[in-house]
C-alpha cells in the first residue's frame, strides 16, 4: 500500500530529525521505526534500509562512535522482530514487543560498551558493572520506546481508517 510507504518515509525523516535535535537521553523513535518497518513494509530490503539509513544519516551529523555495530545490529534484530508481528496486531501486542525490543537493545548495546574496553575491564565484574551503571538509562529507553511505538501505532491506525473510508467512497461512487 502506497500510504504505508509514505507514512514510513515520513516516520524515518521524523526519526532522523528527532535524533539530531536536542532530546532526552535514550528517548528516540529509532526502535519504533525499526519495529514498524519490519511489520509494515512489503519490500524486505527496505525493512532494514529505512531505519538503518535514518540512523546512518543522523550519525553522520552527530558523529560516529565505538558501539555503532552493536546499535545497528540491535536495530536489525528489532526489524526481524517486527517481521514476525501481525499487521493487525493489537495495541497491547505492540507495547509488549516494544518492551521486548527495548530490553534486547539494552542488552546488546551495553554489551558493546563493555566490549569497547574503554570504560570497564573485560572481566565478568566489568560486564556486571557496565550493565549496573546502564540501569538508570533503561527506564528512559523503555518510556521513549513505548511512547513512540504507541504514537506510530496511532498514526497507522488513523491512516488505515482514512484509507478504508476512501476505498468505501470510491466503491460507492462506482455503483
């Protein structure tokens, strides 16, 4: 559906702009974009390309970092999570997948921070310290991801209803 592609492009631009403008730590729509790209886009390559391109362009502006591989990898896994998600899934289903994606992202990216060997020793104690120090950021990630997933869900619901009304109107006009 063309309206889905246009909405996803608009959400990708929104994500890019949100990342480069001042915002609260760990509160970006990147995970929501990855989740919805996986669930809603028909073209397999575009499912991955759209959220990763939004991240790459914003990182070109913000600057690159040692954990980019982990961040991009985690987002790609969230796209895969979205692919397994039913298009007509409920709001609680989207919220649950958002929480799962946030926790996956937290686990992978903080492992990357530990692996970068700049802040924590590469020991079991260092890994525990890394995750412990990251816990204060987790609630913001969860809150931000839930907020944006719910907002994207509302946008898709509104667009779907609007598209259905147009289709009904066209069908009525043809009779």
